[in-house]
């Protein structure tokens, strides 16, 4: 027997199958990980079995032999092997890089295994046990206490035994010698949810709108056509209950389901809700799990013990067999696209898996991406399902737009408009909760000298430092490379002591809340406060239990959270992202404001939202304040059509990083080669930019790019593939070129 193996080396020169002999007595199946000698030095290398054959295509005498298999079961399903091939082809990576996406990273190199603990098990019984109990009661009290405990439970982890019966520390070993007790090792699961029990609940009756959406999804399940749905439901309309209904139907059909959520802050509430409905058949996968927890959850899914998977982007590759449904909640989120190689889009990968399995895919959002909505209503690539009303007696919140220019003219120099201050005081008096959103962590956005206008920038990144306050004093930090410096006493440019911080961050909002409303209990949720394990869950848990009146946070608090007692939301700086040099800035501004506004008034008490802005007439802010997605989409899609931005065009970008001269030369060569190819194909680009990137330096390295804008025409995919290869093959810079189609960031 011979095995065709992909070696776990991410290099194009070895991106092919290698043939190995399977030793006598070794049973191998497709998808198993193996160790095998590789190369001239026969270094031991991990690999993945992709096919098995009785015949050898090389000289059998020269074919090397597999050393051993790494796991008792295949790491990959047959469906995952096919998926990896598609990922490698579409996202221009090696097969080994694609296969690595399917397993926990620490499995490679055997850096994680199942956890095993010593367990004491009573094997003596009957008269023999009674005799020993009588003897030890008189002569060996510690053995007697140990035996008495084991007689009640039969077996128990030794650590637990010592905790409940301290005498067992001296009494257990003699009992093992006597043959009354045996010590064994047993595998135990590391629990990502903690050890608490789940209170099961039952499905509530669906509303008429929910039943209509659920009915269409049920039909698609029966058809097994792989249909894609765009579930557009306003905030609080009950999209999650539609997901739960569809998953219940999926499990009843004997199939599995995968649910993707965009951010770790969504997971605690959502996982709790799903576990309450489906119990221990739910597994969770996200980056905040420990190495062991992540492995155990993956193994449960691979063994078929968990049939519902909830997780962030990487969960799209979970080894669920016989997929019957996939759900992508908050489908508009950028976090579904990977920023490291392979640069996959989880939404597209989910489409492939559902199409292959004939399973429905649900893309849910209160603010669908412009691209998804266009593909749905203009191209007919998806079926639109709508939930236009909130559940029960709750209604959309009242929204007040506050022009901060007028506040300033009236003498208000605080971060709170008069209306927001008034409503915060009102909610504190009524013992209701509030959320204040500002999408910048730290204390202030930048520090500038009022004498010469110099802004203090990170020398490694050429962007301004962010002002932070800490226990040991104030400091400046670069949010790109992490560089931290003390606050200078004078301007480094002109030497004058006229430095002042500008803009507001979460720390400043928290500080000013405490100063103005000293009786308020305040929590802050941003990257700085959520670095510890389970930090998200702890903060949200405290807020859920009513231990705080006000939650200040970044976009972590903007989506998917549901607190019945929150009746006020303040959007502190609604236009902070509006004028970023990116055509998607209006869309992202609309989405953030709409999503965070949707946290208010989700129960019976009515909600209020205060949107503070210096641009109250901008269409994105006006439509967000009115919670009117349709009006926003009509205006935004028209603007994009006029300017020929996606979805009417396509961007492709090659980014080169390293020494300044090298990356400029690489961008020049790449740009010339791309233009030559387009001329040969008779294609006139809409725009071409080559040279320093907008962020010309980051982490101490220079950055140059080629950015090409093309009209979206039939047959463009082939041209994009050719351009991709040209951009990636340019030799320049210290790092591999980053090539993206419609890049996440234009910086």
C-alpha cells in the first residue's frame, strides 16, 4: 500500500503530493496526519494523507516509508480535503497552508493532546470488601476513610478524592498495594463554558414574520439546493430565534450546523442561549479559548459528539460532517475576512461548503453590507427574508441628533451634549442602564503642539500616537506597532511647552462620566480591559447582573448584545470614521451607528439614542438616526455607481514591505508588468496608483503598493488571477507581498 502525502511545508517548491510506502500492519485512511522522512537529509516531517493506492508510480526501491501516524483518527474529513483544494486555488496559497486552517494550530508538532488525569477505582467487592472495611476500621483509619468514600462513588479523580477525604493522601497507596483499588488515567474535557450546569429552555412561539422566514428556510432544507438567504432584520427583530428554529430542524434531520459570529464579545451571550436550547451538543471555537480547550472542542466536533458549532471566523472550517445548515450572523462585519495568509473570506468559504452539501446558508444582519444587498436585490444571487418589526411590545428607540457645533457655540465644551447629560441623569434616577459608544480606546486621539502645530507621531509607523492614562502615569502608545513612550514635557519640534491632547477615547469618556455623575457605577470595555481570559464574559456578566449603570466601550459593545434594562445609548462621536480615505467609510459609519443604537429599548421600556456629530446633514448619519437601511442603500449605491466603486468595479492591490528603495522598485516593476498585461488583454483600467502606500511606514518598515481599479466585466476573474500572480511574484522587500482583491484596508 502506498500513500500520497502533502508535506506540512508552506513553500511552492514542495506544493505537491509525495509518495510513501505504508508499513506492514499500519492502517491508514484519508485525512490522517503522519510523520515521514523528507528531503536529502531525511528530516522527520509531518504530512497529510490525501490518497491511498495499491500501485507505486516511482521505483518502489527508492520510495521512503511512513514512520508513524500522529492521531488514532483522521484529522480531516473527505469534504475538508476538497475544501482545502478550493481554498488553495482561489486564495493562491499552498495546499499545506489550506489544510492547516482545518485543525487547531497546536496539533502540529504535537503541542497539544487530550488531558488525562489519574482516577482511583474500587475493584474489590462483596465479602472481601466487607472484611477489609472491618479490618481497616480497627487498624488503619486512613485506609478505612478512603474505602468508605470509594464505596459510595466507585471511582473518582485522585485530586477530588484528596479534597473531600484528606486522609486518602496516606490511605490510597496501601489500598492500591492490597489490590482493592486500581489507579487509571482517564481523558477529561477542558470546559470552555466553566463547570456550571445549563438550564434548558424551550422554543417560544415565533411571530408571523419569523414564521414566514423560517418556512422559506425549511423549504430550502427539503430541496437540498444550497440556497443562500439574506436575512435582513432590524435590531431586536428576533433574527437569532430564526437561527435557532433552523438549527432545531437541522438536528431533527440528523445533520450538523455551524454558526459564525463576528467578535468574541458576542460569544458569551450567544453561546449561553444556544446551549440552553441544544445542551451539550454545542461546541464553541474562538481565539480566547486556551490551547487545550480549543483542541478538546475540535475533537468533540470531529468525533461527532458536538453537532452545533458556534465561533468566530475560523469556525467556518470546523470538521462537522453532514452539514445541514450554516449561519453567518452580522454578515457585514469585516472580521470575516482573514488579514493573514491565506486571506480567505469566511462568507465565501461558507457558500462553497453549503453548495457542496446542498445546505442552506443564512446571512443575517440589521445592516447588510452594500455588496451583499446588491448581490441579493440586483443580481438575484440570494433570497431576501425580512424582519421589519421588533418582537413583542418593544419598538425602535427615539433618536436625537445633536449638532456638537451648536453645543460649542452655546458654551458647552464637555464631551456630553446637553440632551445626553439630561437623559443620563434621568436614567440614573430611574435605575435604568446606559451604553456610551466611542470607537477609540485610550484617553485622546493625538497630542499636538499649539505653538507650532507639530503632531507627535510614532517614528516606526508615521501615524500619531494615542494618549493613554495608566496607573503609573500618562503615556503615548502607537496602536499599530505597540511602541510606548512617556509624555514629553516640551514639543520635540520647537521646544515649547504647549502640548495638548485632542479628541476623545474610552478612558476620557469614563473619567468624565465619573466626574459629572459621581454616583454612577461605570464599566469600560475595550481592547485594554479585555486582554485577560474570559474578560469579555466577566464585564458583560457584571453589566447583565446590574452591577453597573453605564457601560463605556468601543465597537465591542455595538453589536449583538441584548440587555433588557438598557434604555439609553449615547454615540459620542458619530462621524469619527466618516472621512477615512476609503470609499466604504459612509457604509461603516451607518452600520456602527445603527448597530449601537439598536442596543436601546429592547424590552418593554422605550429606548432613547443620542447621536453626537459635527456633520448632522451627512446622509449616512441621517439615515442611521432614522434606522432606514433602504434609504441609505439607495443613496450609497447611486454614489458608488457614479464614482465606479465596487460592486460596479474591482480593486486589486499588491503591497510590498521592507527597505524604502527595494519596495519602491518592486511596486514600479509590478505596476509596469500589470499595465503591460492589461494592454495585451485590451482592458483599460479605471485607475492605477503605484508608489508609497497611504501609510508609508509601519513597524519600522517602508510600504509601497500597486492599486488597480477595473470595471467589473464578464471574464474578469481570469485577468484578476493573472494580475494576482504578477503582483505576488515581484521580488522586493523583506516580506512576502500581500495581494488582495477589494482589500480590507486602503492604507
